[in-house]
């Protein structure tokens, strides 16, 4: 989850852009016109709504991230169905989850990477661009009608442009979401709020007021957090007009009024965020150990009723309830996700509609099945039919349709407790809902919601009414600029994280904020921001 949260920030920080390959995700066409020798197995007439079926049996090799919860089984129904329906065999090179990043880097660096490489987050492709080891896929998306269609219909061009590198191309095919899909927020003991006559808070000011009421009536801290506060700062930051925690990223924020980037950790908005949580800690409303304790300690305090709120997501909420059932008793409490609270900047949430994606090995473009592979990737990862298949499987074998848009697992199949009596698992036994083939669930909003319980669907629909924070524009860094900026950014980031913790815990007085900013200046903050703004201006001039 840390990687998912960081991905949105990394996208902009490593971006570069040139509109030369057209709008709506269109390629420039030149590369596609020179592929006459790479069309083995490709369909001559392939467009939106078509199922990709290779004209002869083809095999595509990929780098496969092996997850311990569903270890690779080459006899999965997933692979059998692709062979029977699409005339496609997949040949995975397996890398364990624990060694995924290192193995991927080694294979790409040695020129031995398989043809396509899923589970790559925005920014992770940048180190491989200069060597020419991965393909500038923006030159080839004319082969991908479903990808182009979704970019156009969902208005994703601005977000897609944020992936472009200095040469104007993007090297990553991201998963695409129709709507931002938030997940992290506060879980609160709603039964305690009801007993106190306190409405579920909708703003950070109301959160503080609710905590004050709880503190007046209960021992312990109203709020003791997990994930060292990094998730909290991340999902709270957008409503304060800034970025923090897991989403701090490259440490620059675009001021849309001034038309320039500012250093995030030195802005008034960042200070306001820090002051808010420092105030909670100072007034005994938030456990100061929230930023240092491990998760088990935070959850134990919740189960012992030494706290009444904790950061959560939909999956973790199920775990909270299981724990509280044992500690307090089933039916003796209520806990739920509150909507991400509004803040001084408004009712705004952060996030991007781009998910983890796919790199294409440069050598793949030389293979005689290259066009067929791009059509297959387009069908599996971007067509409605392919997305449904990767998520739910085969109708009649793993799922049945429920109405026009609903899905029900077949009698003996379970997934995330949707069918607890099922003896077979959709992932482990059949190979579906696999992160390698779903690009972190990038799909239609309807399909995103299809596996969620009714409570989470209601939460997601309510969250859909909130405003998405604006996307920061690209700033194309050259390789030399990136190296210099990285030196500045790493030192600045470490200092900001350290100082943020000190301010919130009261170890450093907020009256010394100006001195803190001066220290950032002494660490090349201005030089770093100048590099970013010069790159941004160069982008504007070239477009």
C-alpha cells in the first residue's frame, strides 16, 4: 500500500511531456507503420468491443510477480481460458514478491527482461529510459483501441501526460480508473459517538470536536493511529491543500495561482496541516505514540478500548471487527469508516486515476508477434470484457451474473469473504483477481465496486461527490537534472520528515517554523525548486 500511495507523487516528479504524439493517448503513427514483419498472430480488424483472438497460436513471455497468497499455478483456469478462447499461451519468468524490485531491475539492466513487465508504478520506469531497454509505448498505442478509447472517454489525457519523459514519450502503460478510488480514512467507534449524541464528523474541525467529547467521557486517547501516521497525513493532506505522509513524493507542489512550483514542506498549507495534528497531540486527543508504535500496538489499544479511532481501509476494517468481536463481543460495538473529512482547502481528496502499469521490453518490438502482443495487452487490461475476465473469471465456472451489472461467485468459490462457505479461492485456485493481470484494479467504476460489500459501495458512492485535487503539471527533467535534483530532494525530504514528527510531537516549537524554513534554504531548497520550475517552463515553451 505504501507503493500505491507513493505512486501518485512519483508520477509528477519524474514526468516529462511533449504533445507530439497527439491527444487521447494516440501514437504518432510512424512506429506502427513500420511493423509489417511483426504481425504474426495479429488480427487485421481489431477495434473497440472486439475480443482479441490470435490468428494462430502465439506465446508471450512476461515477468510474473509471484504472490505468496496465490502462488503461480500453470494449470489455473485463467491460463486454460486464454489458450482456448484467445489462442494465447503465457510464458512467465517468475520473481517472488519479496525480491520483485531487485529482480526486475537486474533483468532489465542485463537486457534479459521478458517482453512485458506488469506491476510497475509511475516513476519506476524512469531509471530504464536512458539505456533504451524499455519501449516508448506512446509510439505504439495506435495498436490499442480500448486503451485509447478509455483515455478519451474518461478524460485521462492530462494524467497520462504526467508520465511523459524528457523525449516527450511515456514508457509505461498505466492501469486506468474511471473514477478516483479512495480507500484510506478514519475508522471510528460510531456506537460511542451515538452514546454521546455526536454526529459522524464531516470535517477535521468536527473530528476534533468529536475527540473532545470522547475524551471527556472515556479514559485513554480518543485516537491512536497506525502506519506511523503516514497514511493519516496522506489522506488528510489534500483537504489542507498540500501533500504529506505517504504522498509527500518529490516534495514540490504546484501553486496554480502563481503558476509555479513551491517546496511543499515550507508552504503555509503544510504548516497548517502540521499545526492541526500537533494540536491534537498537545491537547491529549491523539496518542503521541501514533507516529512511532507498530501496528499491533495501535490495534491492541483499539481492542482494549484505550482508543476509539484509527486509520483504516476497507480490508483492514474487516480485521478490526474480527478483533473487536473477540475483545468486546459481537453486537456490543459499532465501528465504521467515516468519509475523508473536509479541511481548510475544501472537501477535496487526493489521488490519481492511474494505477500500476506495464513496461514493454524494447526487444519485444523486434519479435514477429509484437503487434499481436500489443492487441492482447489492450484486450486483457483495457477492454471491458478482458477486465471482467481478469477479475471475475469465467461465467458459469467461477461466477454467475446477477442482474445486468452484478456478479455472484459460484457456490463453491470464495473471495474476500463474499462466499465464506466456498472451499475454493478465486485467486489461489483459479488465478483470477491477480495483481499481475489487473493493474491494481484499473477499470470501470462499476467493476471496481463489483467485489465490494454493500457498506463499502455506499462509502465509495458518497466519496464520489468529493472534489479531486488538481493534477500538478509536468516538469520534464533531463537525466543530468534528475541526478542533481535527486541529491537535493533526498536530503530535503529526510529533514522534512524528521521535522514534521518533531513539530507534531511537541519536540520542536512551531514558533521556530521560520528557522526551520531557513534550514531548508541552507539545504538547497531554492536550488531544487529552481530546477523544477525551469523544467516546467521549458515544457510550456515547447508546447
